[in-house]
């Protein structure tokens, strides 16, 4: 447990970003519209956040709720616009109707990222075969992280899967998020998980209220316990 854990916090705007950074976040996931579980933020929001904080930002590339890619041409344009605005890290993940990775959509978007690092998000929790998805994506450039709860129902249900996957050697980091609570952390850290993702847990007032630096700091302190 000597490796310092990564704490990633969802940010909707510069105010969130500043508070998350002050609380000890290592990285931010930038989204808009949490009612749709997080969509691509407008470019001006990205640029405002980039100007406000100096920590890494992973920007969501997703245009609609669910895990279907939808308009892939538009996704490609969005990725191109974000790159042109200076985005260097991304989050994406699309499934086909059979519940496997939509390789055409993923490959077309990743081609626009020019080797930038990216996370395959919780689409993996909704896939029909998690290991098959990993094999499908294994050779794509830039993929360094899977955001997962281990189950569509969240970390409580997915804990056995997460503990199994944490014990495997992988080129990609396991970033645990989705119903994650502080009481899950000791078990996950003991199993070797080194990256954690929070959204609502950073907002004691709910999604209508901003990130609270104190809430993020509480997570930072628990993650840093030895």
C-alpha cells in the first residue's frame, strides 16, 4: 500500500475544479449534464477549467445518455475541437447492440486523440463480457485506465469482481468509481487498487451544489492512511 493513490473528482465548472484541487484531487473528470450521467462539456467550460487549475483533466467524449455511440461523425468532431482547445486526456466508451465494445466508434474517436491518454469508462460494467472488451481494446493507443464499479449496480455489488481484477497484472490502471464509499477504501487499497473516482461524494449538498473542498480532503486523508 505504499503507492500514493490517485484521487479523481468530477468537475462541472471552474468553481468545482478549484475546490477539488484545494481538497487534494490529483485529476479531474470534466463533464456536463449529470442527469444524463455525464456528457461532453462545452469547449469554453474546458478552457475555463484549464485556466483555473494546473492538475490533469480528463474530458468526457459522450453525447447522449447510455453507452451507444450515436452520431460517430459528431463524436469525432467533438474530439477534434477539444484537442484543438488543448485537451490532452479523455474519457470515452461505447458498446454495440451485443454488449461488446463498439470498436468502430472507439477507434475513430481514438484516432483523433493522436496518442493522448484516455479512460474507458463504466461502459465496461454494462458489457456482456468484461474480459472480451479488454481484449478488444488491448492494442488501442493511449488507453491507460478503466473506470469501473465492477458491476452495473455499483461498487457494493461489484466488489468481488474488483478484488479479482486488482490482483491481475495489467497495462491499464483500475480506477474504481460508481457508488464508491469511504468504507470501501481499506479493502480496495489492501487488494492493490491505486485509483479512486468520486462525484456525488464530493458534493454533500447534492449535484445542485458545488464540490466541497472539505469533502474531497476527507477522501484524500483516508486514501493516504497507512
